[in-house]
C-alpha cells in the first residue's frame, strides 16, 4: 500500500451522507402524523351510490376472518401495550360503514381493529397482534423461545415481548434464544435491537442476501421513494373517516408511546442466512427442525417461508395474508414477479399441503384445518397467477397499459371476487396488472402519440389552449363532477391547475375530485394517495414526510453503496467541466476503490491496487460508519490522523461543487403559492388562509 501523508482538506464527499435520506422499509411504512385532525368534505351522493353498489356485491355473510382474529386469545392488550400505536381508531364502527370509505376497505379496517392481544396459534406457537403493522411470533425451541419477525420498531418489539413473557401460559421465564427475519422489509426486522437489548445472546437468522437487500433496495432512489411513500401511507392525513382508516396489512404502524418515546427502526445483521445454495434448506433452530423455502423476487427481493414438520405448521411470512399484496408498490420499487409468486405458493402446496394443520404469518390471523388451509393457499396462488396470466392474455390481444387494469377487473372469476382474502387492500388489480404489463413490455404501448409527448407543464398549457381555456374546462368539469365522473374530471382539472396554479376555483375542484376518488378506493394506498393529493393541493405539504434510515441500516452499507449513491447526487452539467480521479483505500476491508469523474459521470470500481490518480484517501470502514452515524466528522478524523489524504485538494472542491442535496418534500401536485390556499379549515390548521400560507411548517411555493 502506498505511503500516504496527512493533507488538510475541508470536506470529503462521504460527509454529504450525514443526512442520508433513505427508506428503511420497503413497504415504506411511514410514521403517521397523528396530531392532525382531518375534517374532509362529506361523500357526495355519487360516491355513496358507487360504494353502495359495490357493497351489494360483497360476501358480508362470511365472518370467518373475525372469528379467526379472536381464536386462541389468551390476554387482551393492556393500555400501555396498545398505546404503541399512536393513532386512535375507535371511530371504526363494527356495526355500520362510513359513507366516505370503500365498504370493502372498511370491512378490512373492522377486522384489523379486532386483533389486539396474545394469541395461541397452536401448542408451542404464540403471536402478539395489534401492537404494530405486523405480528410478532414466538415458537418454543428446546431451551427457549424463537422470535419470528420482530415488528417495525425497537419499542414495539420490547413491549410485545414483555407482554408475551408476562402472559404466556408456560415458559414465561425462558429467554429468547433465536430471532428470525422472514424477509427484507422493515416491519419484520425493525424491532431487532429491542430483542437483543433484552437477550444479548440471541442468535439471529435471516433470508438469503437480506442485509444486502435491506441496504440496497431504497438507496439510489431513496429520496424520491420516501416522498412518494408519504402519499401511499398517508403520512400527513391522521386517522379519521376522512383520512386513514387502515393500513391494509394491519391496523397501523408503531410510532410512539408516552412510556417508550418515539419508535426506532433498528437492524441486527444475521449470524446465519438460509437458502444460500438450495431452494429448500432443512435446519434446526434451538433444536427445532425447520424447512425453509426461498421466495426471493416475490413480495421482497430477499425472503423465505418456513414449514415446521413436528408441528405441521407453515409460516408464510408475507407471501400470503388476508388480502392481495403489491406486485408493484405505489411508493416505487422494482416490479415483483407475480408468476414466481404463484409458483412459490404452489411449491409449498406440493411440498407440504397434505400435512399443514395451521398456516400463520407476519400479517393477519392464522388459518386452521387442512382443508381450509389448502383452500386458502390455492386461492392465494390462483389470484397472483390470475393477475399474471390474464394481463398477458389481454396484452397479447392488444390491450394497452392504460386500459389493462380495467380489463383485468372485468374478468375476475366469481370465486376470487367473493373471497375477502384476495381483495386489493394493499395491492390492487389495476396497478398490479400494469406492473405485469410493464415487467414484460415496458411503459410504452406502441401508440406513436405516446412515444414522445410534451413535458407535463407544456402539455398542460397546450391542452388548456386546445380546450378553450380554463373557464370552458371548468364549466364542463363542474357538470361532470355533479354526475360523479371523477376519473376524467381529475385528468382534465390536473391540466388546468398545472397550467394555472393560481386558479383557486380549479384547485378546489381538483382537490374535491381527488377526495371523492379516495373515498371510493378499496386499496389503502389509492385512498391515501388521493387524499394526500387533495390535501397538498389545498394547503401545501405538511410535516411528517421525510424519513431517514436507521443507524443500524447505515452501518451495513458497503463503500460501493455509498459511492453509487454519491454518483446519483452529481449534477452532470457541473461535473462535465471538472474531471478527476481518486483512490479510496479502505484498509480494514482490504479494498481499493478507483473513482473517476468523467463526461459528467462519477464512476467507481473495486481494483486490485492503488492506481495513479489526482488524489487518494485512506479511511477505514469503521470511520466511514462513524461519519454516517454522526459520531464524528472527516475534519476531526484528519486532525486525529485517523484519515490519510494525499494529492490535489481541488478534487474535493470539484466533487462538492458538483454534488446536490435532494429536496425531501419536492412537489408532486401543484402546491398553492403563498396566500392561495383553499379549504384550509378542513385540516384544523388555521382559520386565516393567508396567514397559514406563511407558517413555517407548511411547504408551499
């Protein structure tokens, strides 16, 4: 290794990652802004009619999910344990459906509202449900308990584990000896440090490549993904019949409590990961034999399900729950493979179907009885298979991506439509079908008109010109709104508001339209997206949007991850004028990264030795992690001679000047300018719209 000497520099670009904006979760479960009271407008006559017509098609006589939610209840949550979910969902009635909520989604909200306690799944398997979006499961091993999927936050895991140990009928004095993550989404690993703090000797297991996927999946598009997730999960809406009513997969996310404070997403890297070599792996965890099946590429890029032969029990992780999942998630992620999803469920049926007495997972209640389990699994299998196969059948007949969602809905078999657990509370048939189409054929439908349209702003202005101006559009749109033609009113009025963002009447109408579309949406992400769009049209972006990765996740990032992320932050129009080369030497990993700025692009690659370059820096991975965690700065490390630098100091200046900081609350819908908010009283913020527009906590133009 070259003999470097210390050279004072003002900054190193890694320090720009101190405010690294990535999503720690791939469900994008964002904290809900719980202090906001939402008093939206009532459902229109047309929305009530649409929801009523849907209600008439639903199988209300099927109450199985409610009964399963109560089966095996040992102890209801006490007030302290229940308070980990900040929002209060007492407004959900078990007797009637609110006009402002899709009746199918409301029924899911009713079901999820009844899960709150410690439950026995079968002898030796227990679950705590209702303290977080996901369930935490405890399975009896030879010497103690195995915790399977450990919730979203450290606080939720600690509360739930204590509640379990205090109330379990036997073995409450035994330790947690093992912890397993089924897949790489944060509501399944985020509580890890809560378990480790209580039981430091716990052995940690996970799915194949889980740490890589935890770090990778939301890094490069992390800022955009965080902002989009705020829409999908209604981060600023609050719980209300005109706001959030349910999270689809469960009631809500753990956030904070008076006793435990705000929720922390944590991560402890596994000591061992399964399925690194084979699709199926048999392994004994604390003496309990388990068979793991790799399900990577379905609900998550790293995942598995587990069969326990001695208990005839199948743990499905998030492959199956009481609803349809996302093949594409609205916040943004790589499209998932619906065909593999269907096939992996089928492999479980073929491998263990005849032996399963109970099916349980990280969301919803278990299914008991072999016949019931097989029926459930086959419907889940066939639902994802249906979305995949019928999308491609229709696409092969020329149905284009814009039409494919409606076309798939038109051909849903009655057996699937009547089964509550195939409904689209998290995913939807519409956006899942578009995901399948995009996976195979991309976004372009071969219509030349869609090949190179104008940018959105210019397109909106030309549309308005062609349509005879805002007044003409408003006249027609108001008439269509009264008739409940909300989908096209939304399309037309979006053009008007983009072309004329100061047109208050247009802004009001578009917001009202989004609101009614939200009230009609079965999928929680659609509802929250429409309602958040309405909110931001009216009053701008409220607090509660940004979210940073947890220290545990940042600590697991590789140097390549960091350098790749730095490349995303480079502005090519500036960087094209400031080329350079640099070695980044990481001695504790025995790595040398050669970094080159050329042609406006920052590239990096692992090399076998230090190369001739404009500059070189030696920094340990341990010190990079300390910088990321805010425990030190590069300048401090230079003063301590813990970092060695050699070469042209202007390299740092070039990199810093070419690097940008992302706007964490970038505009999605046209936000109102100062003094141009509309219907602000609906959000219980301030009675004076103009004064409100200048308050620091509201982001307008």
